[in-house]
DNA sequence: TTGTACGCGTTATCAG
DNA sequence: CTGATAACGCGTACAA
C-alpha cells in the first residue's frame, strides 16, 4: 500500500497503472480493464481513465505484464551480422510482418566476427526477455547450442540453409541458386573457371555455395581453378594473372561485394569485363542489386524470407507441438552485363 | 506456495528459481544469493545450486528481475532503417561497446518507408520493455515525439546531426564533410556542377547535406544545376544529357549507392569517368567503401559513432541529470578514381 | 549461514 | 459495473 516512493536521480518516474487509476479516481482493476478495452466497464469511467493515461503519458510496464500473462508479446530475432545487407533486409521483412500481426520484434545483433560465446550471450538475452519465440539468423552458430531451448520456446532458423532437421526454418534455396548460376555459365560456353573461396570461418553458407558451384561445374568437365579469398590482395593478384593469361574466362565469386571489387580491379588492369573475362556474384540484395550495375548474380528474396520466418514463428507460438517445418524460397538468376560468352580465344577444358 | 502448475501446450516450462532451489534442496533466497555470487553463502550449497541451475538450464526471468531491481539491464536501440549499411554498422559498433560494458542491447528496426506512427510503436516497445536507456537512430523521426520520455529515460540520438539541443547525441559532422567535398571539387577546378537531390521524405540528412554542398559551391561562383532524384529514370536521363553536352563537369550525389549507379550509367553512355565527368558520393561505409572501387566520397566512422553513442547512454544511466551533450565525429574525404580535374574543354562558371 | 515475508506493476478471479 | 485480492518470478531486508 505504499503511496509514496523515493525519487531516484531521474527527474520523473514512469507512471504506473496505480497512478493512472488514482488520477481517474478509480481502482487499479477498473483502470486496467478500461485500458484493455474489456467490455464490462462503464463508458464514462473508461473515458476518464484513458484520458488520465494520456495525460500522464502512461506506457504499461511490459515486465509486470509479461509476468502475469506468461507471455511477453515480443518475438526475438538474433542476427549475427546486421551490417550485412542481406540480414538487414531480412530484418526489415520481419518487421513488416510483425506490424501486420501486431507483435513486436526486438533483435540482438553483432558483426561477422562474433564468436560462439558472444552469440550465446545474445541469445540468452532473448531468453531472459522471455520472448514468445525466437528467430535465429546466423549461418555460423552451431545448432547444438540451441537444442536445450528447443523444447521451451518456439524457434525458427532463417537465412541460408541449415541441415539440422530438428529445427524449423525458412531459407533461400541456395543449392538451386548455385546450380542455376553454374549451369548458366556452362551454357554460355565457359569451360575454364576461377572460383573464389571465402575464408571458411566467416560464413559456412558462402563456403558451401562455392563448393556446390564447383561440383556442378565439374559435371560439365570444366577446368576449375580455386582462388583462396583469405588474403584479398593475393587473391586479386592471382585473379588478374589467371585472366590475363587467358587461363580462365570467368571468375565466380561468393558475394556481390567481391564481384564488384574484382570487376573494378580487372578493368583497372585493362581487362574488359565481360569481353575478356566474365564475373559473377551471389545473393544480390540492396544497393548492389541495382539493374544498371549489371552484376551477374543470384538474386534472393531477403525480405520475403524474413516475413515468412516470422510467420512461421508466430504459427509455432499458437501450436508449439507441430513437427519441424522447413521452407525453401527460390531466388532468381540474373545475368547482367558482367557476364557473357567467353572470348573466341578462350581455352576449352 | 503453488508447487504444481498446469502444463501449457509447450512441452517444457522454463525452470524458475524455485525449481533450482528445490533441486538443490534450499530456499529460493539461498538459490538467488548463490547464483548472484553474493558472499554470504556457504561454498558447498552455492556449488550445489549452481550445479542444479546448470542441469536445469536455468535462465533467469528478466521480467521478474526487472520488476524488483527497477532496472532491466538492457539498452534499447531504435534503428529506422537497418537495411542501410550505415546503420547496420552503427549497430555493430554499439554491440561491441555493449559487450565490453556488460550490458545487453536490443533493437527495434524497420525500413526507410516507416511512417511516424510505426516508429512511435517501435519506440513504445522499448519503453514498455523498460530499457534503462534508449538510443535513437533515425534521421526522420521528429524529436518532439521523444520529448515526453526525455525526463523519464536517458536518451541519446545517433547518426546524422539533429539540431534539437534538448537531446544528447553522437553524430557524424556532416556539415564539415559537405564542406570538405565541395571545397575539394572546387580545388580540382570544377565550376559547373550537377547535384542530385534525394526525395526529401526519405532522409532529412541527405537533403540537408546536398543543400550544404550547394551553398558552399555557390561561394566559389560555380554554376550549380540541381537534378531531382525523385524519379530515378528521369534523373539518370538528365544527368547523361548534362554531361554529354558538357554543361557540367562533375555530378555530386547524396549517397554512394547513387554515385555507383550513375557512374555505371555514364560509362554505358560512352562517357568516361573521370575523364569526361567526375562523380562523387557520400557516407562511404560497407562494401561500397572498398578502395578499389575508387568512389570519391566522404568516409564516415559509423562503428565509432555507435560505440560512442552507447557509451554516452550508459553514462547517462549513472548520471541522468547531466545536461545534454553532443559529440561530433569527423569523417575523411577520399578522392578516388571517380573524380579528377575537369576536361580542358569544360566550361567555366 | 539460512529461510520467511514482502513488494515490484500488472492481469484475472471473485465478491460485492 | 466495480474494487479488493491473489498470483507471476525474483531480490532483499529481516528474523531465526
């Protein structure tokens, strides 16, 4: 029954439901019902309460509400690397769906160099918040770490494919994308291909996608030369040499960032793209997706992935016992001005 | 004193402190003290409690803790547009600082097309969570909407400058950047300049930065032609014509995305960059910042802005009554291969 | 050192 | 229609 409180150092305290009730001259319960717009409340008093709430700038305390309602009304999203345009757009998509379904999405995030402990901490933040569901967007966090929570809270993975079939998830069908772009390069007539390997620690999915491309190329008896992308300077040097000596007619990259950079380096070395050598990227989203840039790449529906992942999460909140469900979304291959048929003098494998 | 609970539809319930205590054969309070590593607790029992907590996979309920401690231990970040590389990197910077200071950062986010109501909703989410402080990264959300909360919760603005001096904030010194890049273009000898205006609704800061550039150019008696960036196709058409007719020798863009696209369009139109026409961008972060692309631009310390903004927020939690504090961080001008002296035949203003 | 009792702000139940 | 009252899970004086 404390009516007085000790003022902290902050000038003003967040008004509580009690404050609103007092101002409206009713009890907490009546105020609560009025604000929740439940039916069994007098229109007069209800209006008084709402007015008082507005005057005071009342915002309900989610902690208290979460405690008694046993649900927080928020969905947590963990995004390993927000500075990646792909995941930024995924997050935007989730937000759009959230607005439509009247839930709040809050996210924890980091950068590409997070280690497992740091990501665990971020996930624990979401668990501590008692998010009603969690969407995990990280292509490096080992799923076994998530398993203990799987029985307690709906979880869905999101982004690039994850094999663990204990989990639900919404993914880009990247194997299909890798096949599409490899096939197209073969169709164009290329048989001598350089592929750029990303540093494996940075992204499992990038490594895997290039491996898939390599496998596919080999089925057409192409000659595939691998360039280690670990050291950027060395990689650029190697690529220019390969192209200049006509040992490859196309350079395939794990991302569009890399492709863009390589195109620039090649042109600076007086090699014409695509006349002398073609270049391809992957996972076009954001600014690098503008048509006029013409990077040949696999364009992915990032926002759609976010939307669907959130929808899956919400569905699992209502029905937590359903079996894991996996959704693969297709991207589109777009051959822009950075790729064309190999030059006539190009070697054949 | 309820010992039994009704199992919901979720297979397993989150274990509570009570569960841990029961498993360790002690009371809730003892368990609490053991987990909080307070001193007045027997080493034996403490270990038993911690073991039980580990066995059960206990994660404290943040709502309950927040309620009793009257602080949530989380800092909220609202980011209007996470798909923008700038804010993605700002968020990464905040996260780095948060890890160092042992606080959790959770964020709400959207995309560039959020309206005021939607952003209000997102902010209210953070207030409802009772975040201990809030960092607002939005160059369009009107500060008056924030004022009511200013007295209740430490807030700091972050990103591009905001004039309202009731607020603390950490910003890029973009006026300086605008001056630097304009001055440099003048120094290179350009006197006929096209500047691309962004659609004003999209970003106040972009509009303002171009206006600053324009003002600065006028001091050197340059001829400034404005191109409305609202319709991309029309803008591109206009720019190509201006360049082809030698009515401008340089095109200045509000962002690097735009610059990159324009460079590509110009080159496709058989205009050499920078030989025939120079192009500049702004706010280089992320993939578009790779040196080899050579976009001439103002490069900004986005991660640093995030770090400092979070540090300011934490400082205000401890000392909420301090007056508003503003921090301006400088970027670096980098003239890459996209800008050079105007061609000899370039007109003079 | 340990347990008991209370309160944080809210919703839900049940008497009036 | 309204107002007490009991939880929700946790930290913490206070008593043992």
